[in-house]
């Protein structure tokens, strides 16, 4: 995998004012590092370029990404296994695949993701908004203490999505994911959805999502001729407050 910039075993670094264009794979990869700040980045690649994530983080702690523009062919920011205390703010993202936690659970010996805050970001024309994705038949992991707040969605296909059957290659096993998703907070998320389901929570039958919180969600249709909805599968114990448009868990998600 050819990456434009890879930082491994780095402690206490600042990366800023860099313009990256058309990487063959991830533009920036951060691995086994801690205390890294990234800001004022401009990252671009064609929308149809596969696996060209803007910034990918794995096995790292205390990583801050702020005030950057990312327009690539895959995830704008992807937060992989073993990542803890991650802060993402002030990102203009799209059109690409949005901001993702995961995918998690593809390989044995992966570690949990604990403590992620994504705030004050704008997603423009992305295929996903804020996403958590895990593989079926995963090892036992956690994705917990995650907050998405103050997010603007502009013509986003799946503004809020959890996919615990993530499997872009075939054939796919029918054994469920064992990544426990819990304590996820969605707060002040507004804008427009280009698909029917603005909230799509496909959680695992083996470890249903726990303690989901929705506060002030207002997602309307991009096209006024249709109405946006929400669907859930295997979601236990959730709370809501403030505006709820659409209300969470209106219907059961269809199997995919």
C-alpha cells in the first residue's frame, strides 16, 4: 500500500500547512503514535479513486485533526482499531465517503476504539455522513464513548449510519459482528439527506448497540418530493431530547 505520508511510532508532533494531491492510497497514515496535532491541511483526489482516505488513524492515542479541507475517493477521515482519544474538528469534507470509525474487526487481535469526538464539521455531497462500520464474524471489541456533534450535512446520502455487516468483498459470512457499540452521542446534526433513510442503524444481533443518545437532530430531504425516515436493527437502550427529525428507529432496517 503506497501512502503519501506515513507516521509510525511518533510522539508529540505537529503537522500543518500541507497540500496533498492524488495519493495512490491513504494520503496520511498515523500508526502507533501519540500526541499528534494536524491542522490546515488540503487533501484532494478524484472521487472515483479507491482507498484514497484523507487521514487514516490506527493504534494511536491523543490525535487532533482540525481546520482542514478533504476531498478524496474514500473516507475523509477514518479512525481504525486501537485508536483512543481522537479529536476531529473544523473539517470540510466531500464529496467522498464521509467520516468513519472503522472498519473494525476484520482481523484477529484488533483492539477497541474508545473516546472519539467529531465536532463542528461540514459534509458536502458525501456518500456517508458520520459512520461506524464493523465486519461480520469479528473478534470481541468495543467502540465506545463516541460523540458526533455540531455537524452540517449538505446532500449527504447516509447522514447517520452504523453498519455492522460491512463487507465490501464477496462472499460474506453470515456470522454476526462481535464489536460492541455503546455510548454513542449524536447532537445538533442538521442539513439534508439525499436518500430516504437519514438515520440507518444496522447493529449486530450478537451485541446490540447500547446507550445511544440523540439530541437536536434535524435532517430534511434534499428533494422535497420525498420524506426522510429512520431505521434500526438490534438497538437497545437509547434516549432522545430536543428536535427529532426524523425520530430514530421508525422502522426495521432491511437486511443487506
